[in-house]
C-alpha cells in the first residue's frame, strides 16, 4: 500500500525524532531533509514482505532494508511460530557476504530469542541451500537467510523457510504477512546478545552442519566409478563472485576427486561490494569475464560461477570443435543434468515407476520431451523454486510420487532431496560428474548438448526485464498487467494465440474450442499465452524487484532458426507491452 504525503512526512519525522531509532539511522535521514522526492521514496510504503520475504535497497526508512524492517518482519514470524506452539523447535539463521548481512542475521536471532524462540545462527556466511538442509536436519520450525541473491551491492533481503525446508508458500506466507502488517516498528522485541546466549536461546552452529551437508551431496553421485577414473583429468575454472560458494564448492569438488580446480583469484574473497562485477549474477555474460580469461590461460574444460548465496550456477563449457567457450542457459544446464541423471538411473534399473521431474511454467519445454523419453511424470509449477520444493513435501506426504530432479530457467536446480531449494553447490558436483561420464564416452558437455538438441529439437528461450523504479513505476506495472488481463490479444507479431492462462483468476481458455478450464495452480499475478509449435510467452511482475518480466520460448529445426524466431517474437511482445 502506498502512503499519502501526509503519512510519508509524518513517518519521516517520527524516525528522525523517536529515541527508538539509533543515531546512525537518524543522521542518515537528517541528511535528506528538504529532499521531498528522496523522502517519498524511502517512506512511500512499508517495505513489502512478499510471498518469500523482503528484498530492497539498504538504508534508513520504511521502504528500505535496515535493522528495523528486519526486526519487524522477524516479530511477525515469531508471532506465527508462538501461535503454532513451536518455539522449542527453533529457527536456523544463515547469511551471505553482502554488506550488513551478518548484522541483520544477528538482529533476527535476537528478536526471536526475545520472544522465547530457540535460534541456531551460523558462525559465518553459508549458502542458502545449506540453510534449507539445516532446517530439515535439525528438525526446526523455520529458517531465515539474509541475502538478496544476485542483486547489485546496494540490495539485501530476508527469506523465510518453513519446517519442510522450502520457502514459505500459501497459506503460511499470507499468515506471516498478515501478522507483520499488524506490528508497529517500536513494538518489535529484541534482547542483548549476552542475555540471549545466557538463556540458551542463541546458539552458534557451523562445522557439524557443513560435514553433514557435504556428505549428503556426495551421496547423490550416481556414477562414482566414472568420476574416480576421469575427475583428475578435467580442468575446472570456478568463481564464487565474492560470495558464499567458495569453500563448499571447492570442498565438494576436491572430495569427489576433481583436483584441477582453478579459482578466480580476484573474485575468491567474500566481499559485499562485489568490486569486480556490476552485478553478481551468473546469468549475465559479463560476469564471466575474469573466469573466461583464466579458462583460456589454463585450457579449462568447464567454467563455473555461483551467485552470492550459492543457489544459482552459471556454466560455460569448451567446444573442442571451435576452441571457444559456449554459455549454457539455465534451461540448457537443467536439461543436460536432467537427461544425464535419468539415463544413468535407467541404465542401473533404478528409475522408479512413480518418478517425477518438476519444473516451472516459464522454464524450457525440453523437460517435457525428456520426461516422455524416460516414461516419468512432469509437473510444472508457478515461477519460483519454492513451488518445486513444495512438491517434494507433497510427494512425501502422499507417498504416491518420487522426486527425481527439479530445475527452473533462472539457473537453479536441485539434485536430491537433502534441501528444498535450488542448490548451486550440488549442481556444480552434478555437472562435473556428468562431464566425467561424457568424457569417458568421448563427449564434451557441448557435444552432449548438441545431441540433446538433435534428439529433442532446438529449443530457445529468453527472459527480458523492464525496470520501472519508484511509485510511478509500480503504477505502470499494475497498468500493464491489468490492461493485458482485460484485453488479451488474439495474436502477437503475426503469431496466433491458441490458449490464454490467467493465473490470478486460475483459468485457462482454449481459443480454438472456447473451452475454459482451471489451471490447477495457486493464484498469482501471471499471464501466459500459448501458440502453435511449442511457442509461448509469459508476463509477470517481479515479486522482489521493481520490474516486469517477460519470458518467451520457441522451437525450430535448427538452432539458428530458433534463435532468429525467438528474437523476432520477443520484440513483438515487448512492443505490445510498452
């Protein structure tokens, strides 16, 4: 909810003059006195706790990430935990390398302790997937990780996980949001660290969880013999992009036998300023500049990058036919690992008859072909890995299906059920395992990807984002979505729409037959258009950033034709939107 100017400036004065707010926050706010637009941006609303948590620019104000917005969110979470009678089960807290992440993590722990809730905070930065693993392993009621994932350095965030190890989903997310919205900033509780530790409610964890986590990843390796025979011959360049992946990725690869791992020295050290990149996102090609330079010098076979909280993995692989390093999209990486694991399980007669691959509605459609090839189920969820994690819980509860693999287009996948979120550490191990197997069979990763395109068709996908900052931007995003929802087009760029899904209404309309059906997925502000020949597009506002996202996908007889069609189609949809 956006506030009126009267409320905005009243809250600004309150933060400047109330003794509850510390001197640093007050000093920062007093520097902008007289700058009405800056005050509006900082106080136009309470930073929205979305369906997974908070994310925003750090700074003073209600629309910024700071100790007070973190404390308020944690008080809302605490209220829900207390109502569930689960204070003794406890909450695990982790954080990444961003500025203020450690401080925000401690603030969350102290708020929970003040409410009588047991906390387990990691001694130093850890990957997000290890937080998910720890929640499950310790049997805790919830988990909190302080991270803004792949966003620029000025951002930070706060994600909440529930006892199943996955990010919160409906109805738990709505329950926590409702509770947070009741709380005044000055009502959020805290306690000194010494007092929290004295009462046994503030506990530091570390190595014991690390060891269990790494052992779980090693247990997911299928082709241990191929890894033993080939690991030492594969050259790997890796960059943690100044984040949490450095130690766990190097450890798992070393323990599997991959001894020729070259870490980009300029990006090895944890640093929340991310000084060598504009944005620490492995989806962005420029992020790989230093890694590719090193790869050229050492003649690497594989180049890997993880984002700051190590849930996303980026991949380049050397094409021996051209000598060039080829980027793999998130869909390509997911399809490659999916095909590898299913083929290996089938080869060993370990592929369960009730096995399921889980992906999302905006991920590449090659997953459908792979699932059919190996006669396993496929489920497509809403965008967000939390919905993939949720499926594992449902499978375990019903006992009717078995999770085999999950991936999404945004460079995230999950091998195994040790965690319930995308895991770049596990993905790094899986892709290197696949490389070892294919090398033993005379193939590179590039060569295997070409085989998949030839086998299943040349799929190509794109994600375009349009950033619309501030109050005006938020209004424009709402206008775009409501306009498309009221008047969905019958064709785009000369391509005829065959079906339209409005996930907010939960309906799918088949344009050819006129039949209307339910989507079967939770309600969400998402619009999806289907076209002939496996072409599709999806439009949704980001849940964590001031952006509208456009996903497009096509299939054709060659990679060149697919990419040309994709470029033309994507531009046509953008013109319609903007």
